[in-house]
């Protein structure tokens, strides 16, 4: 008899362990009874019940006329529940819980569907950064290593591989809000616990991130930066300043940028150097690219260094050109010019006459004079002379092969003033340059170059 009673107790205990063993785990948390909220599908009022992963507890339902309930889970891979309402959250996701209500006589009264979200534990969630600063510009020649204004951050403290790209449930429980309407969030995502946001606008903002109900904040600074000049022509032995401006709240309210934000460098220190304050000191005739780095932005300034005489010659030509009208018939009269008379008059003021004291030669004759006197430079205007910025301010360019029967088919002459800085290549390591001419006519075809 004693043996029979002992066996009976053993099988009862075994039955209990078998039925409820799935709800015991040393790492699980215990929750109080959870009275489920009803979802009004007809009026689209969705009340979501929330539990955390590995949590276990007991559901309570509320059906009019019901005294007892039986519970069922539509997806036991997310959450399992026994008929009495004892549940265990197994993995992150959304699940429907069905409760069937019975009266005191055990007759079925009604059924109710509830929606339950299983969240990861986020109490210890945090980011690996609490502040980010990016810079934007509308200077077309600038290089931006982060053109989409992207901020990446590591999410730690969540024992869950969150992925808002592939998991709709994760995406639905990830939101981001900017406190400043002028700093807009263009995109957001989390993959493999790495978050990524992209921004637009200008200003300072507090960014609030909501991860499964956990609110995390960081400060975002998105500033506008511009540069005064990207091309300069200066005389040897003199200096020039590079000026940058920053807009912390808009592109209009600009101020001098703090130099602690800026890094300067010269591509040819033998021609021109630059100090921490952006002061360029010239050493000898030639060209140098001054790189100006501000955070994710990189600006370029093409500095052409020439003699004081050549600089004055360029100034003379620009002064005549600015107040004169093109005319071959009146080329030597005040208020008029053509290409060769402009060059001759600009140089004539400094005592250089191209072999003619009182009358401007044609462009072809100026070229012949310079070639005969050993002043022609190797190569043409375009090609190596541009890519390696070999031309110097004050050089003369003569397009050839026009078929006009004159020396080398030359029918035009132009004064080279310096280089335009057009942009960077090779991820900010190379340069794009183009020639800058005194007049709008310029040179756009094969042309020889001479240095008077």
C-alpha cells in the first residue's frame, strides 16, 4: 500500500514537471499577472500587450459572462502559453493569443483575440557615441567623404541581433525624432546591432532614438561651411589669406570658422607654404594646391605665384578689357581692343614690346617673335601643362592650325591668369584643374605656350 502511494506521488510530480517544465529557466524573469488589453479591430484600435523575452507569467482575460478561460498561442515559437494562461516568451516578435471563456457551468461563452509583442531586454541599451558633428557645403569643387551626412553607431546592451532592414517587427519598433525641424532625418536603419542615420539641413539637434520602448539620446551638429576663394594669383615674396565661414544654424548667418576645426596643407611647399592660420606664404614662381580640411569636407585652393611684373601685366590687361569694346578696326584706340592689341598694350606699359615700339603686332607675329627668341615652352596648353599645373600666370597661349596662312596658323592670343580649382579625384587625393584666362574668349583648342 505504501509503495502504491509513493508511486502515485511520483507520477503526479512527474506530470507537473512535464506540463510546466517549459516555464522554468534560471535566466528567465518573472512577471506579475498580465491582464490582456482588447483590440478593437472594427474601429482599428489596436492595443498591444508587451512582454520581454524570457519573461514568464500568467495572462488574465476579461470576457463578459466568463468565469474560467483557456488560452492558446498562434505562434509557439514566439510565445508559449498553457490553457491556464501561464506563458513564457521565447523570442522577439508578435503573436496572437486566443482566450476562450466559459461560464460557471463550463459552457462556452465567447472568445477573444489579443496581440502580444515580445521585446528584447533594453534596460542596459546604449550607444557608443553621444555626440556627432558633420559638415555640409554647396561649393562644387569640395570633396565630401560623407555626402549623405551619415552617422553610424554601435548599439550595445541588447542581447538581440536587431535588423530593421530584414525584420518588419524590428523596423516597427525603431523610431528616431529630431528636436530641431531644421535638422531632418532622411533615413534610418539597424543591421547587426549597428545603427545608421542620414541627415539633411543645418543646425543643432537632440536626436531621440526609441528601441523597443527604450529611449536613447545623442546630440547632432550639422554645420554649413564655405570658402571665400578657390583660386588666387599672387606675387612671389608676398602672402595671402584663406578664409572659411561656418553657419551653425543656417547657410545665411555665417561667421569666421574656428581654426581649431581646420587643417591646412600645400602640395608644393617649394612654391607656397601655409600655416595653421591659413596664411599662404609664397616662395617662388609656380603653382601649388592648398588643401583645406574641415571634418568630412576638403576644399582646394589653386595658388598661382608669379613675379610682381607679371602680376602687374595681368592687372593692366584686365583694366583695359573691363572698359573696352572688341574691335579689330579700332584696336589701337582708347576704349577698344582686340586680342593682340590687348596683350601688347598690357606688356607695353611695362616696357616689353614684342619687337614693335609703336603698334601692336598680330597674334601670329607676337608668337613668331617669342619663338624666335627662345621663349616657347614645351608641350601645348592642355595635357601635361594643366594636369601637372606647369603654366605660370602671365604666360601667353596661341591656338594653332587655323589655316589662315599666318605663322603656325595662329589667329588668337590669350593671357594665362592662373588655374581654376574644379575638384578632387581619387577620393580627395588628386586634383582637377582648368586654365583661367584674362578675357572670356579664352583658349579651348591646341595652342602653343610662350613665357615673355
